[in-house]
């Protein structure tokens, strides 16, 4: 390789791909380092490659965003076409993931930056189509820069480009295998793609950040595409128990096969990521506390459902034997007070049944607002449970008093147990409904 191209002096090679080589070079005019992407003369003879090479520069140069690499110059020197762009010190996200799954806070930080950059691109009607860890740079402060707009297209009605991409995926397996592993189902089928395809690809990147492994790991291009089309990847949380449940749900929504059931726009994804981050001091379990907390989400939901069923049985039994309760309480408090108290128990039992059924169905259906709904009704649940903690004394003439007294503390503590279980399964402190 020549040591100088135009006013750029080559310092070292930093990458290589299907579109040529990337070098760290010094801009002799401005005295700064740049990333110099070079399309050798031999490759430039391929009209399609040259068009894609120039398209990358054009697409990236139309975007002004702190998380997109800046294009400084596009030029040609002695038959060698080049793009001079911002040089980013740091590692690719791919290199960072090789060290293992990222922490929850880092996933949020990186995901938000990628999503915000994609939002800017989509607002300009640009679909990246090649979002993958190797195209994302991180510096030491985890600041993100998205690279390589070589597959990007503007105006997502361009069918010819999509058909060519599908052909490339099959005929250039050695070059595009990494890209195939981050394709959406519609992209892999050669269908028309829009911003939702980038959202699927971003979901695959989030999956890899969360688990340290790819969602689809076929042995060749055909096997990988078959998995993308037909296989539902394992839940990220099943591979990384430390992953926050809300992040897990976001990833799973991004990876829905049907684009109509994914996030429809990146700003919806940004909203959900931001809502987690805003509540992380109160709600996002720190990595250390997650390691110490071993109760899985499914177990927490099962125990919460069991508690709601227990209370429903409790209320129904009280309604069934309200006459017996009144008789027992009359011996303790007098007839008039006992009558008023039984009426209060009946009214609160009816309210309690409605409340328990509401929470029971929310959790059974795994509704995303279950945590927020529980937080709103928690004061009422606490008041009801505290009142009903003394209901067993209605059986005083049938059960030893010492046993009844032993029942009171667990019943009083029950609301806090339910809150702990809900926190293990849902976003409890966010004031916004998670659209996942």
C-alpha cells in the first residue's frame, strides 16, 4: 500500500472488509488523524461496488449526529477512491462483547446512543441495513460512533437495492456472513425493508450485549437465515440471570418476526429505554444486588399469583361463614360492634376480591403495566391486608388464641412480600407504561 494518498499519510491499517481497507492516516493539511477508507482501483472497476462506496459517503455526510462518524472528504487519487472520516479511538462493540455480557447500565448507555443515531437516520429516511457490533465503536467513556453506511439506502421503497442485497447474502457468503447474522426476517427474504428492519438488527445487537453470544448461530448462510425466519432465540434472561427484566422484554419485542408487532419507530424504543434509565436509582437492580438476588422472574410471578389466589379463598370463606364470625366477635366485642365489624369485613371482602382479580389477571397475562398498577394500588392493598390480618379472631371460639395471634404478623407483612415479588418481575417505579 502506498504511504500517502493525496494529503493523507498512511500510519497503520485498522480494518478490512468487502468494501476495501481502512487505515489510520494523518491529515497533513490539518494535522489530525483520520480514518481513511480506501477502495482500490481493481475494486473500483466494479460499478456496483463503486456506487455503494460513494453511497456510504453520501448517506453518512447527510447526517449530523454525535453518534455517527463525520465524513470529512470523498476523493480519488491515481485511480484509488477514498473516504476520509472521523477517527475514533477505542474498540468495536464486537471486541467489547468478547469479554463477556455487558452490565445493565452499560447496555442502556450504549443502546440509547445507537437508537438515537438510528432515529436521526430514519428521520432522514435512511435505513442503515447493516447494524452489527463490528460497525459500532466505543471509546473509553462508552461513547458510541456508528460506522459503515455502505448498505444504507434512502427512500425505503427502492426495491432494486433490496433484491441486490438478498443476492449478495447468498452469493458472497465469505464476505457477508457476519451481516447475515444480523438481518431481519424481511431483509433475509429480500422483501422491502424500512426502519423496523434496523430495529430488529438493533435487537440482535442488544441480545449479544446482554448474553455475550449471537441470537442466531447457523453453521452457514442458509442455516443462519433459516434460524432467523423460523427459530425463536432463547430468552436473554435465561442466559444471563443478571439481566434486568425490562431490558429482557425490550429485546424480545425488538426480535419479533412480524415487523408489525415490533417497535414501529425507534423513538418508541428510546422512550422505553429512557424510562428504565430514569428509574434506575430506585428500580433498576444494580449488578451487584442482582447477583445476590436469586429469585427468577417466573418464580416471582408464580408466588404472587399464589398469594392472590390465597386471598381470594380467604375472602370467599369469610363471606361464606360471616354468621359464625359475627357470633365469635359478639362474645369478644359485643353484638352491636360485632355486627358493624362483620359488615365492614363483607364490604372490604367484595372490594378485595375485585382488586385481587385485577392484579391476578394482570400478572397471569404478564401485562407490562402490572408493576405500575401495583404501585398505584399498594396503599389500598396495605390497608385491606392490615384490616384483614385480624379477621382470624372471628374464629376465636373454634381455634386457640395463640394460633390466631401467630397468624397476624404474616398477614400484616404480606403486602410487602407482594411488593418484593412484583419488583422482581416488573418495572415498579416508572410512571410510564412500557410498550413491550
